[in-house]
C-alpha cells in the first residue's frame, strides 16, 4: 500500500477530479499525497483537491507495477467459476473517497452472466448505484468495472449500468463495511 505518501509527479498525468468526475491533467513536478491505493487506482491530494489516477498511470506517481504476463491457459472456466471471478473483480473496485469496495458498500444491485452463441463466451451486465445520485464519479466507476470485466478471457460483451432505484442507504452495506467505517 502507498497510503499517506507524498510524491512528486514524474510526468504530466491524466486524472479525474473527485467527486466532480471531470478529466484533468496534473502537471509534472507537482506534489501529490496518496491517500488511497485500492483496487489498482490511486486517490491523491494535489493543491488541496482530490483526484483519482488510474493504475496505468502509476508510474507518474513513481510506482513501478509488475509487468503482467498472459494468464491464458486455454482452459475456460465454467459459468459458475466465471460468476465467482466476476464478483471477485467487482470487489476490487473502490469508491475513491471511501476505502471500502463497491460490493461491500452495497452499490452492486445485480450481476447477470449470459452465454453467447460462440462457445465459452459471455455477456455480463452489472447494475449498480452510487452513494449519492449527484456523484460525478459514476462514469469513472462504470469504466473501471468494464475494463476489469474485459480482462476476463471469456467476457466479450460487458455493460455496467447506473440505476438509482431503489435509492442506496447505509443499511445496504455489509456488516464488515459498517464496522470498518465505524457505523456499528
């Protein structure tokens, strides 16, 4: 983990303003304080403002990531194994302001896996909400989910849809998440 670490940006880097959701470019040489590094993305404070930086841009924070090696074995998972892997992937997506994954927060309302005509290929549809309907980070979280789903060899179609019915409330959080956030 890299939380509460001050770094100097080593290059210009794309970021998203939290919670507005607008894309910006942070400048090389600016000081950033990493406040959260969960699920492959980084939440940083620069000049008093909060930003989210994607894992692909970790080098701008001076973080060297291990080089990914292809993990394809040619052995496809069963539908049940794939569903479990999808839920595990969703648990690696975090709200940039809250150190709890979106599943434990109760933000994922549905995850449906459907086989496609080509053998061992699937479509996955995720329905999720946000802790606040006006949160500008919705599109960033949706994109992160889609990117992670497409990392699975069997997934050739993926959609993550924001819904606001029923409205989210703290009772939807897992007990562990409520304990972690001091709500119990």
